[in-house]
C-alpha cells in the first residue's frame, strides 16, 4: 500500500504580521491626500486618507489581500 504524503493546501500564505506599508501613489483631494499603500511583505493593498500633513493617515478602505 502506497501512502501518499499530501501536503495541506495553505489557505493563506501570508501570516498575520505587522504590515509594512509603502505608498504606491498619492492623490491630493479636497478631503486631504489619498494614499494608495501596499504591504511589501504580503502585497495587501489599502487606501489611506491623510487629512493633515502632520498627522498619521487613517485607513479609508479595508485591507485588500491579493
Ligand atoms: Zn502585510
């Protein structure tokens, strides 16, 4: 009898981690600067809004895994 060693298919290759966001592009709007950010570790995308330059941006969108 042959035993097959089948590896479990990982449902998620990206493990939970502190995302390392980099800004892909930025677009000034009347609300502030919309930042399109991407995690260099897992490729997740998110849209942030930086209403004021001296304050950290807030997340506009949920994290979108690719
Ligand atoms: Zn990530």
